[in-house]
């Protein structure tokens, strides 16, 4: 998935300096005790592209989400994930992590996801900031 890293890097570069916010999104909860929708912080993909780490499903401590995604990115960067550019699923501390294909990244902004049977975390490209036109 070398294409994913290249596209993500180009998207991040084209977006310029994007505003990053750590906020809990209302209405995204998937059940009692869930913190789905919460943004935990920012890190970088294996290609060095900034991403926001979000809880998509379940109840996950932000420290755990950040640790899993950071380790996954490190594994991709160091060539420890099989597949073209690290595209195959890999286990990280009991989570299954995998990068998305370029069309999915372009459609959703989701660069990768890690999941267990009851929880899911996403690495999401930040939205481009609006800039006034000249």
C-alpha cells in the first residue's frame, strides 16, 4: 500500500496547516460506557503524515488508542508489516490493525484502523482548513 502513504502525504501537503481539535463528537456513541466519537490526539502515520486518533466504537482509553496507533505506524515505517507498503493486517498489542486503500482514504479521510472484538480506533487525516481566497 505504498500508494496509500504517497496519497496521504500528498493530501496532507495539499491541505496545508490543518486545524486539529480534540473534541468529543456528540451522537456517535455505540452503547453504554462507550466513548465512541472521541478524538484522543494526533500522531503520524508510517509515512509521517499527521493523523487524528479517534475512537470509532466501544470504550477505549485514549492512552491505549494512541499507543496502539503509534506502534502500528512504527511497524509500517520499519517494514514490519507485510504487503505493499504495509497493507496487510497485523496484530499490535492484541488489536488487529490495517491501512485503508487509497480510494477509501480519499472518500473518508480514514488512513487506518485498529480493532478488537468490541472496539475500533481510527487514524484520520485532519480536515483541510478553509483559507480565504485572494
